[in-house]
């Protein structure tokens, strides 16, 4: 039943009519639990609070799959403005971006131009930019773009998804090259031809990838709310006496705040992924799909 609910929610995440309906009702649908408002100011206020609790952040201006160059330029402008706001406020945060938002599906050279503008701005401020990984059809082109941009920018990171068969080999290569990598389990609906269908296999691959990256020459962000995996990683870090400039834990805004504060109290570096903006629907639905029990929370919020 839970798997069926997950499939329905992931399908709804791509439904444009449902997206338009959701925007009409705004964040009152329950998305405010996972999204730090619709404006840059609200996002910066959230980061300030996290910083005061000893937590760093990465900001993501929500949006994906833009359809024309104007939208891609507007998305790029928002990212640059976010970097400006981070620098002006003096908060401890980085930026996360999706390349479809920057025009990847329109023209690769357009996306490259927009990404270079973002990375140049970030470099001027001494900030890092993380390229989020999207669905499998865009995996290779994302890694190609990452490799290309790393030749000119030392402040760019990307993501690998543990549910993809290919990701361990990608992790081994990027670990040798000293890349900064965020490891996630994966939140898109992918066929068993490219992704592990079984959670236990995903978890095992996740741990294998993180261990490889931790022992490599780069930096790894262990992005998960899975306590069993977190405990395993803590033991591995202790066994190999890895310093905190080698790794950090990452979690999503609004999820497992108890665990977040526990990690900080134990002295582990923690960064929270903080999304904001009015194009929040797809992100919100993927969060519900990861834990369908949250649907009850949303329905209660709607009734109120």
C-alpha cells in the first residue's frame, strides 16, 4: 500500500494541473513544514536561526524544467540574488541549483553560460554551489557538465544517488579526483533497469559509496535521515579518525529536527537543505512520497 501511495505521489509531482492548483492555495497545504517561505528574506531568516543553533545551510530557489530562455534567465537571476543575500547577511550558507532550471533541456550552451554566471558570483563571495542531481535521463549530462565546470571553478559540488546502479562507479572516479559530493538515496521514480528496486540494496550501496568517498581525496556530504546509516558512518569516521573538514552530515529542512540537534550536540558538522520560492509543489510532493505517512499531516493542515 505504501509503495502504491509513493507511486501516486511521484506521478502527481509531475502533474502541471495539480501544480497550478497547489500554487493557488499557497503553502497552507502543508508545504510550510518543508519550505522556508516564498522570498529570499524568509529564507535568510531561516538560515540565521539555523546558524544560531550551530547549523549551516544550503539554499535552493525551487523550480525545475523551465521551458524557454527567459525563464532560465529569471532562474539564474534568482540564484545570483540569493548569493548576494547570503553575502550581505553574512550567514553561513551555500547555494544548491538544478540545471534544468538554468536551461539544460533547452540548450546545453545556455545552461553552461548561466552556470558560469552563478559560479563566478559565488567565487567572488567565497561561496560554494552544489549542482543537484535530477532524474536518471539527466544523470550523465549533469556529470558531464560538472566535470566541465570543475576545470575552471573549484567551488562547485554535485550529488550522487545511491539507488542508481551506476553511482558507486561514479563515486569511485570522483573520489579519486577530489570532488565534493553529496550522497543521497534518490527521490525520483526510476525503473528497475537503472535503479535498485529494493530498499536494502539502496541502503547497502549508500554505505559503500560513502565509505569510498570518505577514504578518497575529496569531501563528502552524508545526506540522509536514516539513523542506522548515520550511526554506521559515525563509527566509520571515528575508526579512521577523519577530521570534520573531510565530511558533513546533511538533512532536509523540517525533517527529523530532533536528530539534527543531537548530531550538533555530539560535535558533528551539519548542513540543512533549505528550499524556498513559489515553485514548491514538485519538491513538496517528493518529500511526501519519501514518507507517505506525512500525507495525514497535510490533510489535517488543509482541514484547519
